[in-house]
């Protein structure tokens, strides 16, 4: 090979290197761009240099670590955003339930001091109205959060499906390019890896690479989300156990829609939303409902023993939302359950939901608390009823039960939503007992004493139960914030590692431009020297 060919190969190599450095600089702020370097190789027999390829600086192991960390960070960040709203709501000392319950009992104390005073009676009605409105307001806020969360789940599923579809399309393009050219364009690889990174922030995924270069992406228990050029959809659906909640379903290749457990999604925004709902939102509504039921039933039990100004027996002062029961939509049988509070066992009322499963062989029901996993077995009594957790459950038609039928009982979920003051006539407040005439204060004193009694779950007073609720949410908020800070630090560290490997350093690239310019000039000098030598040889003739 002539000196011209050797010099020309050097010019080509220098030009490729110069263009690569320039491309790196121009894409320094392009999301997902991986720095590229020119790989040079020596031609045999001292014939010059060749460009073997342009290699992107991408480490799949580091990328997987970073995606996994970012998935967890995204989940915690989403959780923290949601739980902080409840924490701020409950911790507000001015608008919380504690001062309103105190105000109610203060009005009862005023009533006990002047049982016939119209102003004292009106004060009880006013404080009862305010307290009831605040219970409903808190529950409405939590209910609205649940509805808003359903909308966010739908948005996340849409984004996940769109991203998965783009990855599947890029898989096809990359496989075709690799088959035709021997390698895929770096730009397509960068686009796909950026989409995988984006997807990881929405849902925890696992990625494997096929021989063709295509990515297989799976979620949950191994369900494929992307397989080569094929993409499988996630869908939002009504929960089979609780139709008031939105669950995530998986549509397989046969078109079947399978409900996935919330615990399947532990990372990404999707996992953060579901974990927040199961760990904090629903339990908080349940605890608020438990407090509402205990308060209402405690007051009603005493008030109905008293006598009002008209000499009539006292009536219930507060109404509450009733417990709910749902039959699983996949049940083979057609039996339904109805639920009512059991005032005689009010101390057994818990803030937990219950899963109830029927077993034909033993004609019994397995009853499991959803918060602790504690379970017990019971059979129907003569009235076709079950008694547990402060409620009475009635099976409408036991003969229509099928083996394995499942039900979910929610004793307190909607109780606070129906909390209301039933007495608007001051004369109907029963401050007296039946032995001393309508003008004594014995029932009012008994109502006042309820403030310090352990009526919530048989172990806490009203204020203690509310303080525990506020403390639980506050502690969980603090835990999530601490975990988020630690996880964010890990994500930042891995990002720095990834950038040191794949990111563009402007100072380094500027230095490379100078090097490649000198490289180009040196090879041009080789050609110039060759031309001078050739001219000298031709001049000898």
C-alpha cells in the first residue's frame, strides 16, 4: 500500500474520531445519551489504520442497578407525597378532632350544671353538629384521595403501556438493523435504554437480552410486559374482592385478563400508590371509622337510658355509616352477606377488614384479619349468623354457598361518612335519668364520664384513640421520609457512577478535539510528504 493510502486511512480515522467527539459534545444534555468512542485497528502488513466501529460506553450491570434504585426511589417519593397530605390533615391542631371532642364534652359539662337551660342544650347540639361535620369532612377528604388515586393508577398504566409499546417497536428495529448491518445504530440503543429507565420509575421490571439484541421485560411474578417485538398490556379493573377499589390486571397473549395482587408491584410510581393505599390510606379510614362508631355507640348507649325535657325516653344522638360486605366476583355460589354492628360486643370492634372464606367440607368459615393475618374458624348459628370483631354477619341463603366462596367484610371503612347528629330539638336531649324526673342531671353526668372511659377497642379513650391515629400516620410519614432520603442518596451515587462511565465530559471531549485535530494534521502531512517525494522522483526525468 502506498504512503498516500496509509495517510488517507489516517485521515479517515481522524475524521471519524473528530465527528464522534463533536457528536458527544452536541449531545451532552440529551437524556439517555451514552458517550461514544471510536475503536481503531491496525491494517495488516503496515497498511495503515481502519475504523473498526463506534462503541457506546454503556454498562448494562450499572444500568440495571441504577434502574432498580430509581424504581425504589420513585415508589418512596410517591408514597411520601401522598402520606404527607394525611399527616398534615390529622396533625392540624386547630381543625383536628381532638379539640372538637373536647368541646363536645365541655358542652355536656355545661348541660350537667344547668340541665334545663335552653342555652346549654343548644350548646350541646351545636358542638355535636360541628363534631359530626368534621368526622364527615375527614372521611370525605380520605375518600377523595382514594378516588384521585384511582385516576393516578389509570394514568400510570397508560404510560406504562405506551412505554412498553415503544420498547417493543425499538426491539424490532434493532433486530432488523443488526441482521442487515451486523450491529444496531447506537441512537436506537440509547433510545431503548432511556425508555427502560423511564419505565423503571413507573413500575419495577426485570430485563433480559435475547441473542438478537432484543430486550425481554417482565414484571410481577415473571409476566412478560415486552417480549421481542410483542407488548402485553396492563389494565385497571375493579377489584374482585372489593369493587370500590381499582386493581391492576394483566392481559396475556390469549386475551385473558388476570387480576394481579397489589403486593406484586413493590417499586415505581405504581407500586408507591398501591402500597400507600394498602398501608396507610385504607387503614386510616378504618381507624377513623372505628373512632366514629365507638363514639356514637358509647354516647347513644347512655343517652337512650335517659329522659328528655318532655319526659320521654332519650333517643339515639348520633348516626353512623353501616359496615359493608362484598362477595368476591369469582365466587361460584350466589350467597350474599349483610353486616350490622353488635352493640353488645362494641369493645371487640377493630379497625381491620376481614376476609371470610367458606369451606364446604366442614360447613365452616375461615375469618382472617387483613391487618395482622390472624385467623379463626366459625360456623353459622341458628339465625345463619357469624359474630366476630364487634359485628354480626348474616348469610342470606346458606344453601347457595359454594366451596371456596370468599367475602370481604369492612366494619368501619365508611362509618365516619355517615356520622351525623340526630337531635336538633333542645328539649329532646336526655340529661336526666328515669328516677329523678326530667330536670335532674344524672344522664348528663354519665355522658360526661364517657370521655375518660376505654370505649375504643376496649383499650383506649376517644382522645387516646385519636392521638394514636395521628401518631401512627406521623410515624409512618417520618419513616418514609427517612427511607426516601437514604434511597435518594443511593440513586445519586449510582447516577454518578453511571455518568462517569457513560456521561459526556466536556473538558475531556475538548481535549479530544485538539488531539484529533493534530492527528488529522499529521496524517495530512504524511500525504503532503508523499506528494513531495513523488514530485522529486518525477523531476529526475
